C-alpha cells in the first residue's frame, strides 16, 4: 500500500472519528445547558412537586409548576398516535417489501420519503381545516381541538419514518429464509407472517421506537390542534397540552431568570431524557438485529 493511500485513509478515519466525537460533545453541551438553567427551579420547588404536581399555574400567586398534566397529555397523544400508526405502517412496509410490483415499489418508497419532508406547521394547518372539524362533527363535542386530533396528525407524521425503516428491515431478511419456507409448502402470506416478520422483528421495533421518538418531540402540530388545556387529561375527546407545546407557547412570555423561565428549561430536561431513552431503546433493538 502506497504512502499516499495510507495518508488518505488516515484523513478519512480521522474525519469520521472527529465527527462522531463532535456529535457526542454537542449532545452533552445541550444537556449541560438545559441542566444549568433548569436546576435553579429546585431552589424553590421540590422535584416531586414538579414531576407529580397536578397544577400548572406559572403566573398565579404563588405559582404552581406541576407537570403531571403535561406529561400525561404527551403520553395520551403519543399512545393514540402509536395505536393508529404502528399497524398501518407495518402493513404498508410489508406490502412494499414483499407484495408490491418492483416498479410500483419504487414509486411508493419515493412518495413516503417525500411525506417525511412536509413541515409540521403545514400538517398542523391541514389538521385544523380537516381533522378538527371532522372530529367535532363525528363525536358531537363542543370542540375538535382534542387529544384524538393530535393523535391522528402525529400518526400521519410518524408513519413515513416507521415505514421506511421497517421496509429496510424486511428487505434485509436473507432470501434463503423465504426459499426454505416455500420449499416446505408455505404460501406467500404464511411465509411473510411466520418467517419474514419474525426475522425482521428487531428492525421493525427499532423503526417503531424512532417513529414514536419523533411523535414525542413534535411541537407545532400538537400546539395547533390539541386545545392547549393544561389540566389533567380526561380522555381522547378532550383538550390536552403536551410538554413541547408548553415550552413553545410560554417561552416568549417569560421573564428571564424567573421561576417560570427555569421551569420551562426543567421541562426541556424531562423531554431530553425521554427522547434519549427512546433512541437508546431503538439502538438496542438495532444491535440485536445485527447480531
């Protein structure tokens, strides 16, 4: 191997290593910045009161910073989005990977990737003029700005991510698995259900976790169509407020250095930890898939 080639390989390896370390360093800086600002809240507020308090009244006297309604609102919307998006996404991925004709498959994959590029604020507007009025009429409720409206829109936003990654996982199943199933007399659907999907289960789970990670961190769409009611959730047909919507709605109105300001950063810490755990879980599933 020539010295010039060794030098090029050294440059590329160093660039990749520096990029990886820089990514870790940036994530650590973000967490440190959130922690530096959010930790000051706990000088006047207990951690248990912040995490399990049922009242979010930041401008009352005295103020109350309980984020339990916000956490439950986020979980409710995420649960609804998961129930809607996971079955549809896995079914779509199976169709694209195993059933669709080759030419049609490429068109579908390109269309799904384009859906992922639509800005969330545009989807929020679409939800306001389509889903919200339909929910109000279909369920005969005073307003369509409810948790179920946010769940439907977030499911639509999560589906491109889940479909793309799940389709890749299904496509990577060794062909010999399917040939063996056909040789034993299995039909196409028996092979898909009993061989292909179980073999790709780790990759499918990783796709689901990454899709839900986007749902948890979404801001504009849920702020526009979930009603923004910072009270304890009473079900899918009632307004809720999520953690992300609270930060987006209130950060511009807070006084820098106030407890309200620090509380919003503390919410950011909670969100950071939730998304970190979700992404770590998906990474674990991906490593299981490789093994």
